[in-house]
């Protein structure tokens, strides 16, 4: 059975080749760094090691906030917002 993909949590410098590589979170919650440049792996097995690796990485930027709602449109002075009586169909009929 295939394991679930690991969650990307940040970037860190590989201690072996000094390339910046992604840091992911293992299923046990601890961080792991796998370097595809030099084929090395830095895997943490405790809260202490996890804290050290996470402290050395640049965390993923928080998801950007949703854009603010656009400002309300000003009324169009050339066209009245509300037309009386059936959308203005009865205008001029003298009813
Ligand atoms: Zn490396």
C-alpha cells in the first residue's frame, strides 16, 4: 500500500552539499530532509531533532489572505437605479 505524500513544511540547506532543499513532515509528525542533489537524508526521530531541523529551515509562507472585496460601485447617474412601475414600462401612459 502506498503511503500518503509527505506534507511540505519548508526549505533548508542540506548539511552535506549546501543546496536548499525541501523539508517535509513524516507520518509520525517529525521533519525529514531528503536531498536530491547529493542523495542524502536527514531524518528526525524525536521532538528534539525535529525542533532543531525546523529551526534551521525557512517555513512555508502562510497562505495569502483572501483578496478584499471590491468596493461597491457608485450609482450610474445616467441611469436611475430604480425605475417605477414594471421596470418603467408604464411611464408616460398616465396610469
Ligand atoms: Zn545535499
